[in-house]
C-alpha cells in the first residue's frame, strides 16, 4: 500500500516545443488570460498533491515564475528544477530532486505533461486511487477511429484490432521508489516517450484507469484553439450585488415587506407599494450585472409605476440577470424595523421571495433587527432593508 500522506507531482515543462514551430514553447503560449503552464498548475493543485515540482528549461526561469504566479497556487506548494535534454532526462532529474528533498520511497508521484492543462479533480483522484492499489498506473482512452498501418509506399497494409488498443495520457502515477529506480536503471538508454513504458521495460506491472478526453496534449495550433474554446466554455464566475432601501412611514393601515402585506398602524410612503425589501433585492440583482439601479429602470417620475407591486421590479431585475447569462444562487436580506415585528411573517416573506426568484427557501435569507430605539428607524420614522444577491455566470 502506498503512503497516501505523500503525493507529489512532476510537471514536465522543459521542452522547446519544436513541433509547434515559431513562438514561445507551447507550455508558455497564452491560453485565455494566462500561459498554458499556469492553467496546468492551477488545475493540478488538488489539496492532496504537494509539492508540485515543475521541470523547466534553463532559459525559462522568468517565464516559469510568471506562470507560477498566475496559477494562484500557494508558492509554498510549487517548486521547480532544471530539466534535461530529453523528456526522460527531465523526469529523472525531477525524481532525483524529490529524493534529495527526502520524499519517501512509498509515496506516490504523478508525472504529468505541462501541455495537458485540463486536469480535473475526478481524474486526479482516479490516479491517486489507482496509485494506492498498483505499483504504476496510467490514464487511457479507448480508440474510436479505425487504425491502420501503412507500407513503405504509404498504402494500407493492415488494420490492427482497436479493441485492445488504448490512447495513453498523463498524469501517470507511480510508487516513488519504483519509478526513481527505473529511471536510474535506464539513465544511459534515452528515448522512452513516457514513464509507463520505462516502468514496463523495468519489469513492473502497469495498471490503467479511465483518462479524460479533455486531457489532450497541446502540440499543434489547432490544439491550442480547441483548448481556448474549452477554457471559455468552462469559465464561470460568481458575483455578488448589494442593495439598500428606506421608506418613511405615513398614514395607513398596512405595510408591504418582502411582498407580504402586514397589518400595521402606519403605511410606508412611496411611489410604488413602497416595499424596501423587494427594492433592496432588486438593486442587489442589478448590481451583479452592473445594470444601474431601480431608479433607472423604474423612475418615480413615471406614472406607470404609481402603486405598482414591487414584485414587478424584482421580476424584471431577475429577467435581466438571466438575459446576461446569470443564474441566481442565493439572496439574503436584513430588515431594519422597530415595528411591525417581522418574526411572525418571516416564513411568508421567505416563501414569497423564493417564489418570485425561483429559488428554494434554503437559498433565501430573511432576517430582521430593531435599531434599539436609535436613529430614524429607532424613532419609528421608517423601515430600511439591506440585501445581497449571489449570481453565477457561465457553466457550473
Ligand atoms: Mg424604494
């Protein structure tokens, strides 16, 4: 059994990317807003994996430092070493660096190509689990296309049976002592294109686990274009907006709070139904898309909104968020009121807001406080409400 308290990753990034022709080596080419290597490191940084040691070319120190910074991975988890003239030599040097740092023989090491940025938690966990059970394991994909071998004239010679064929990816996982020794043994025999073939040549059993189609290697310009599309499709961000509203008391017999009518010896003064809770929520939602505020969309000067139900405002803000690609995850509101007491109406308000926004009640916060007699609210001159909304944009 491997020692799962020690899981390291080697990221092989020392190549010059001759296949891709002009420009920076492929691992430093921009993918979205940061280099490919930054994306790889960011996605490699599963909590269980420490350290992440990148093998770099002697000329790439500054480019590596920038990629490491842009990965946003804690600098204490990232380290680098100068690689060798071949992929095999780079990995050996990385293993030697881990050994020199005291990495235990029964620890696991994942060896990964920098030019395969789209690591995900599932495939990393599959690798670690496979590494716990076997001496060595590799991610593989079935072959969908028909395969052929050609003769010297470029004519079809044979069609190998694809059923037993697999595409081999990285991260490949090994018991550290095993792969360290295997690399030492084949030190003088360069030319292994991956570490599993070297482990196999050293007589070790290499198990397999399911790879991931997104773990393709960026070697051609077309791969970089595909990677860019994949990155854009997977991008999501969470945004929060805040809102605040106040309405003063006037003559009347009820107030509207959170879309719920509450009997009271006063009413709230306003152009619409003067519901500060729904107004604050409307502003919070508009804030997540930078789309002005409630006064811009529903000006008090417009007779259309006289006496309007504030539900209309909140629904319109939610529609605008949806149209901008947002999905409302959660809203929270705080009602500042001396009277009426909110407690007896909390469930009704929660239900009403959940219904308007299409949220479950567990994703709607409704809270209230008095102001201990202080200030305009304490003097019972009006009611205020605060709100915050959290919205996710993009996939996820
Ligand atoms: Mg208002």
